[in-house]
C-alpha cells in the first residue's frame, strides 16, 4: 500500500510568518525575563501626521540582557501568563551610545 499523505512541496512557504520586533530592554529585574519596549511610527490616516506608538512585551531571556540593551525578539509559544516572545539576539549593549 502506498502512503496517502503527500509530502509538502519545496516551493511552499513555512506554515506561518514568524513575527520579529526590535526594541530596547526597559526592565531586567526578573529571572530569565526582560521587558522590551518596541516603538513604531504610524501615519494618521486623515491628517497624515506621524504618531509614535509604544508597546511593551515580556520576553524570555537566555542571553542575560540588561536594561538599555537593543534586542531582537521573536514570537514563540506561550511560556507563562504574559510571556509570548523570546530574545533572539542582542544588537547593542546599554553602555554603548
């Protein structure tokens, strides 16, 4: 008997697009958890003025980041009540300017 399941084609994309955000660590007071502030600029639909939108994410940190570090976070499985993001890499440290 043949296998009825067809293998996915090589040209098909991954099952979903992985979200990544770049932000600044504002709090590193928890164990293996940091709070990352992500800032984005959006244009007002009617008036055209650029507005700054800020959002904070709780992220799992295995790299040992400290406050002020610029990091890249990626969406992942739920790790706790508030943690759905993981720190992927550290871009700059807080002491550099």
